[in-house]
């Protein structure tokens, strides 16, 4: 029987890892469809961002209560799943609680700590479900989340509750079987654990065979749930669990609000003023800004996959607050949707075949882009260093410089800057006349 279970476990693990690796490879390919961008500077500060923003969740602590609850779920996910190592080795080797004899009394302390975390995770997940579905916080009932995104968040929270319940039930039945001196459970006695022992009265009237069946069922469902979650992750907003770390490392270190100018435009101005510097036979730039995901930087595409859909960016956006169509969260979600569609196109055709769609216009509208004030509030609010502003600016550059699509007010400003070197309709020679009244 042990051999059959080992073979079944190895097969389950192999299939799960294969499909996860395949999807992870597709995600990597999709991200690097974007333009290259150099992030090799200031590595010490970048690692500091990883520690503070990704691991330490620094930005979450602007709201202390929510930060603590999120930290409990985060710690539970990371620490409790460290026990998966033991489960995996038990499944491969056909053993039971492999680390118990190795760790001795420390094993009991660790499992007790895991159980405290499991209960904490369960309670916090219930609170978060209530915030989304009972209290209905404004940023969770936005139309941005209609359909799959809203269900996705609920599925994950419910799955966490189920996994924690399976973990506690498995320990409760295991403890009862140890106390009864039954089979190999007695040989690997670990003692009772605090929270699972409180559940034991529910199962105390069951026979040994039934307890073994419940314990094994919980064990299998627990590890199968983890493998399923692993393969669900790339299709879910919870991909940020993985991508938050590289996203924090590759976050822009420029002063907030400083935009990246287009070198080709700067060169054109320079060559107009100093023609002797213009290279002979230089190729004109292929395009200005971005119309589709291919023209965005790979960092912006990774941002799209890293988005937690928490809505903090949209909640802080002054354009959205005043009723404009713009939602920075929707910008990220639409970019990800377009990128996924491009990825499926490549999977089908081996290389991208034009489908008559672009991120600009088909996914993100002109009205959304024009509403942005470039105030940087969305970037400041994001807990995982995402910049919706980078995408907005690049799409708007394409609108203006490729399509000459701008409101009349903007065109007047552009004309004044070009002719008068300032947004106002005054000659540079007259710029200081206001000071004459002070004399």
C-alpha cells in the first residue's frame, strides 16, 4: 500500500510541477515581449527595497490593523507551508512525520506555532471575506472587479480556510491515534498540539480505521490543495506572492514624479539647435510612446502581472475620486488581459500574428488616459511598487505624437512651449515685464 501511495504522490507532484513550470515559462516570455530597460544601478538600495517593501510590507503599515492582518496571512502562507517540505518527503519516502525524531521536542513547538498561525490565518480570512462581501468596502465593489476578479479573491480566501482546517483536522486525528497506540502513529509519537487537541472530542467516538481514513484524506487533500494552488497562482492576482520580490528589486529609484524622457526627442531638439552634432544617415525612431504591449518596457509588463487588484491606487487617484473614468487598477488589469491575449496568440501561431487589436483604444480608452493628472498618487499608494503612471504616459505619448490626438487646450500649450519656451502665450522677450511694476 505504501508503494502505491508513493507512486501516486510522485505522479501528482510531477504533473503539478510540470504544468506550473510550463505556465511560468509562458509568463516569463510574455513579460520579456516588452522593451529592454536597464536596472543594474544601485544594487544595495534595490535589495533594501526587497527587504522593506516585499518582505517587510512597509507600505502596508500605513493602515496598522489591516497590515497586521495581512502579515498574519502572509506569515501563515510562508511559514506553515514550510511544513510542505516534510509532507513532500513523507510522500516520496513513504514515511510519517519524518522530522519528528530528528527535531525531538523542537518539533512539537514548531507544529504548535504552525497551529497558532493556522487559526490566525483562518480568522483573518473570515474578516477579509466579510470586508469584501458583507461590509463591501468601496474599493472592493468597484466595477473594475466585476466577474472573475471578484470571484478570484473569494476563492483564494476560502481555499486558505479549507487548507488550514485540513491541517488542524489531520493533527487532531493523528493525536488521537497516537494516544490509542495505534500502528505507526504510536511509533512516531509527537505529543498533543494545542488547537488540534481542542478538536479531538469531535472525533473521539470514531474507530481507529475511520480516524486513519480521515487523517489520510486530510493529508492528501492538504497537499493536493497546495499543488492545485501552485497551478492556480499564475492565473490569479495572487501571483504577486511571487512577483512582489522581483518587482520591488526592479522598482524605479528616480525621485518620485520624475519622468523618463524620450532620448530620440531630446536628440531631435539638440540636432535642431546644433546641426553639426547630428549623425549622418541616422534612422528615425520606429515609434513614439506605446500603442501595444510590445512597446511598453518589460518592467511595466511585470507590473501588470504583479498587480494585487487591491484598489489602493484607484482609491487615491484624484481623477477617479472626482468621477473621471480613469482607474489605475483597471489600467493594470487591462494591460494584463491584453498581454495574456497576446500570449495565447503566440501559443497558437508560434509567433504573434496581428489580430487587429491594440492595448490603446481596444483595451484602454482615450478618455481614461486624458483624465490622468500624472500626480503620482497611484505609484505612492501601491504596496508592491507598481507604476500605472508609466503605462499611462507611454500610451498618451503615442496618442499625441503618433496620432496627433490631443484636446485643443493641450495643443495650444504644446504650441506655446515650442514657440515661447513656456506654456503661456508670451514672447520670451516679454517674460520679465511684470517685474517693471515693482521698480
